């Protein structure tokens, strides 16, 4: 589920959706699916680049567009999120839009976590999402530990910490921002679509 919570310096909100969708059409990140469901036509993107743990960027019609979190887009605003992931869109380094993207947990997620806990397997969430979003998920699932706002290298370091403590670590991830951690883990499980997790 996606909503536009703010748009600046663009007359028509459809324009920012079209720009965001055009960038996300080149991305493999699971959040891209929220934009791909929109009907807007995809524009040509040049010099596209994925920046793990931050977002994506590319040129459309000679303008640089960056779509991502606060690590990518230099913003000092915090619009009410209600546990959703906040994505910022900048044109030539100037903020032009803010999106809130919400995720629904699979109905069997809690059951899967409960089964793991009965097997004495420690459950940990390590996510790049904001603290509010991860806390809401954790409140439903009842994980043993929850880490938020992590960069890919932070996830790698977290796995190293558990391994140094003598744990065997299985990492499940979407394969985009998790590629380094997936290879570091004792067992890495890459999921094609993030919401399959």
C-alpha cells in the first residue's frame, strides 16, 4: 500500500508517481512493487544506479532524480508515518515528494516465528526500515531481537557478532540490500520477492 503524503514544486501529483515508477522499474528492491502497481507510463531513465541501504538514482530528461531514505536524500522533515516506510524523491537535490509505503504481514508469519521459537531458535529482525515500522512488526511477531535503520554493512557486522559468540546464523533476505549478509551467514536464504519473507 502506497500513499503520497507530500509533494512540492510539482503541479500534478501524478508526475511524481510517474518519476518514482520510472526509477523503480529498473530496481529489484521489493518496495518497487508498490510503484509498479500504478498506471503511469514509465519514462526513460539514464545512468541508473542502485545505492544499497540508501535508494536509487538516475537521470530523466536531463534532471537527476534520487528516490530513497534519509541517507540518500538530505531532508530534515518527519511526516507522520504510522509505521510505514518513508521514501523521499528529490529532483536535482531538491525534495519534491514524500511517499509512505506500508506492508502487510503474511497471515502465517506469526505461526512460523512461534515454530522457530519452540525449536529454541533465536529470532532476530535486521532491517533498513525505520524504528517505528520495525517495532510495529516486532509487536505482532514477538521476535527475540529487532534492529532497525541498518545499512548492508551493519547487517554483516551483526552476523559477525553472533558468529563470534558461537552461534550458527541463518540469514533470510530479499537479496538486494542483504547480499553481503547472506554470504556472511552460515546459511543464506535469498527470497525472490521481499514480501515472500
